[in-house]
C-alpha cells in the first residue's frame, strides 16, 4: 500500500483506499465472506488492524513502540499506511528503488514518486550513416570512380570533417597537405583546404565505404 499523491488515495494491488472516508472505493474481491460491508476497511477498526493489499479483512497492527508519539494526530488511515511502511518497507518502495536497509525504515508512504532516470543520449551517426545515407553516396559522381562532388565551401567541408572524425585521433602523414585523423571504428579521413581542382576536399579511406574523395565546389 502506498500513497498516490495527486489523488490522496492509498493504492494496493487490488483496490484503492480513501483515508478521509475510511472506505475502499471498490467492492471486496472476496465478496460477502469478507463481511457484509464490502467497502469497509478492516471491519471498521483501523486502530488495531491493517489491510496492506486490499484483500484481507483484518491483519493485526503491530505495536508501534517509539513511533506512537510522533504519529499522534495523523488520520487513522494514514497511520495504518505508515505502520505498513515501517514494518514492511518493500510494500511501499517505488519501483527501481534500492532494497530497504535492515537497520531501519527507508520508506515513506507519503514520499512523492521518483522521477525515472533520463534516457542515455543517442549515439552519434557513424561515418557510413553520414557518407552513405540510405546506402547511396552523398553528392553527385565526380570525375573519377570513388570521387563525389558536394556543393559548399570551406565551412561545409570543415563541418563534414568534424562529423566524420568524432572521437578520432589526430594523424597527419608528413607529406599530406592538410589535417588527418584516425577513426575509432577503423579507417582514416583527411581534409585539404584546397585540392588540385580548386576547392576544399576530404580524402576518405574507410573500410566498406566506396567514397575515396569528396570535392566541394
């Protein structure tokens, strides 16, 4: 049994309890054998009895001992809920919470529900997703097999290079007229500010990708 903050009702696996009226909101699943009052809570004796799951007619309420003083003044229905939590904290723990400590109560039936953990951030797109969306090379075929022409200038070339080399390691051959990087999944990509054809270019050497050069114009 735990408190549903928005409605103020105590919820069990079988029915909901209204602590202000002292009644269940639905019939006793056991029917008349549980008593002629199908909506009554623990035979109208919540001081001495509790019903943690909405099925039992009455379960003796354990002696609260040192808790009795601090709990004076709490409505009887709420008092029963707190007692259930104290002696059976696993009945009240929100889903996904750590198990209760054996050294004392770790549950508060009046605590608001915990927010679910935030989902992990999506993984960045792979070089194949960037260069071959839908299985087709970006741009238009260039002057040679493996060459692709893409509209844009230096900024567009740099943006594409930055996307391809996320998590990569700088690696520029001594004679390469630009900047290169080894990719974490294998392969190498380099960018040149100016190719023989005039505009910036990206050189590609990635296994499984047929593109070898991207020329920007």
